[in-house]
C-alpha cells in the first residue's frame, strides 16, 4: 500500500500544527520521558505511513485503521492528511532499525492515560470536550481508547445499539440497576447512556447534559415540570430524592416503597402511622400515602394544597 510521501519541509510545518502533549509535573518514567523528548525534537519520517507499513502491514489490527475515519486518505481533517501514523504515535525518530519506542495506546500502553489523551485532544478539541479535564473519566485515569476504537471500521460506542454495553463494562452498578423490575428502557437500547450523560464531562453533576437532574428528567417527563399552584418540595428539589433513574425493585423507579419513602420527610401528623396490616390503616392498602395524595408531583386544583386533587 503506497501513501503520499511528505517532504522534510512539510513534516516540519505539520509538526507545528500538532500540539506537543503536556503532562503533569510528576516525575516521568524513562520511556515516557523519551517519547516526550521525541515530540519536542519532531523527527518525523519523510515517507509517512509507507515507512511504517514496511513492517506493520501484516498486522490485521494495523490495517483495520484504513477502514475507518482515522485511516481515510481522502480526508483533509484526518491523521493521514497530516503526519500519517506519526500524528498519533509520535515522531518515528530511531524507531526503524533501532526499535526506539513510539507511543502505544490502551491499558497496556507505554505512557500514562493523561499523555494518551492529550494526543487525541490535539485534534478532538471542540465544544463537546470543553469540560473534559474536570470530568470523572479523567479523575479515574480513563483513556480515550478505553471507550473508543480507532483501528476499526466503526467505533462501537458510537453505535446506539451498543453504547450501553460499552459503558456498563465499567459502570457495573448501573448495569445491575437497568435489569431490575422497574427501569428505563436501557436493557433493550431504546434509551442509551448518552441520552442523559456526556462522557466527555459537563458543568453539571454526574456528567449530565442538562444543568440539573430535574432538567434531564423533564426532557422526557414534561408533564412533571409545572409550574404548579401547589408544589411538592421534594420534586422541586431533585427527582432523585424519590426515584433511582437507573432502575429499582420498586414500582416507578422509587428508591423505597411508601409509606417508608414518604416518612423520610413527613413525620407523624395525626395519621395512623402503624404499618401493621390492620383494617382501616391508610398505609397498608393500595398505594399507601398515594391513596389520597395522588397528585404527588404537584397540583393546580384550588383545593389541592395537600396534593390530593
């Protein structure tokens, strides 16, 4: 496979376009220090990918790159229009012949997740990733390739019917919740994690796409938004006060059954608070508190101050 060669002058010009990764002030491992120095020196190959493929063309994993966006030789925005393989793996330097290391990605990579990610961010820096450096994934030292596939025709996590499976490899608690008797339709991929969360970070809690938990819920549950004449403070505060969005063993994603859920906030006020199954106890029949207070999300009825109408 022959690709367009680049001249030394072009390599020098392109290296200026490529952001040299910056890493933390922690002492670097010898290999990582070497690779950092190679970036600064900028000794790119004048033959580009042709030089790499002389040795690596027999690898199916390597060649799979050319089936995807990163290996598209016709794209002016992709690595192959810039420094070819070296756009991501760094300057070749003395790699050919003397086996000097180049950047290897993944869990078994020879550099930290932080440095791996700066390589990706040198091109993928846009509005969707403005909050990446403060995201929970960065705090957990998650690298981009932990979720994304570069040497592939299609990136699995970008496929809607496979996204939940990729996310739940790490988020096992949420994976268990989505299989509970009451849950959002995550198991059958009618909903995906990206409908509510942005994996590249956000200014909201839990990497939510919307400013708050309630705003996220109202995207689908608009009838709960209000404004209501009579409001339920717990609902106004946070939907997750009562609901577990990923799944629950209780109906309607409730974190606990009534009346215990209601009694987290409402203390005895004249009702029969005996939860034993006796006749006449309003808490042991039907929907417990909701037998009477059935407009629990809010009421616009003139006499609905107790959320009963």
